[in-house]
C-alpha cells in the first residue's frame, strides 16, 4: 500500500474529516490558538515516535539547503493553515468550514500549474472547477 497514492489520499481525507469533528468538539471553552498548540504537540510526539519506530530518522545536516528551506516553508504554511482553520472552526460550523478549507484543492491545482509545470487534463480541470463552485455556494450569503 505504500505506493498507492490514492489509498493514502483517501485515508488522509478520512482523518481530515475526523480532525474537523474532533476539533470542533474540543474547541469548546478554549482559545483556538492554545488548542492548535495542544494539537501540534500531540502531532510532534506521535510523528517522532513513528519516525523513530520505523527507522526513518536521518541526519538533517545531510539535506540540501533547498530541501531544508522548502520543508521549513511548508511547516510555516502548515502552522498558519492550522491557526486559521482552528479559528474558523471556533466560530463557524464544521460542515461549512471544512469544505471551504478544501478550496486548497483548487489553489494547489493552480499553483502546481504555475510553479511545477503540472498540466491537468480538461476532465481534471472540470472536477477542480466543481470544487471551486461548491465553495462559492457554501460561502454565498443567504
């Protein structure tokens, strides 16, 4: 299963859905930034244990400068995303916040086109556009 990207992506979607539900319940009576910190500490501990148990740890000094810069940038973007997501969940409905958060799918496709040279076929662009349309419908004031 390690090479089956689709299975891993489906598992990611399932866990992301649980994240929204668990976070919405857990945010009751707590500052969203503090809740994000607790979540991040848990992730750090779990991932450190996973990397250690699987023997995947290596010397970060052997990574290229470019790799380190982009992994740090990715970490900063992830942190910013989590802070914004938890703030949105604190005041909004999970059934609306989570789908709007998935507008990232549209942005990933556009950024991958612009910066990575990826070229989705028309059928894929249609699916991406439908996701974007769904976000617009969810955000539209009644």
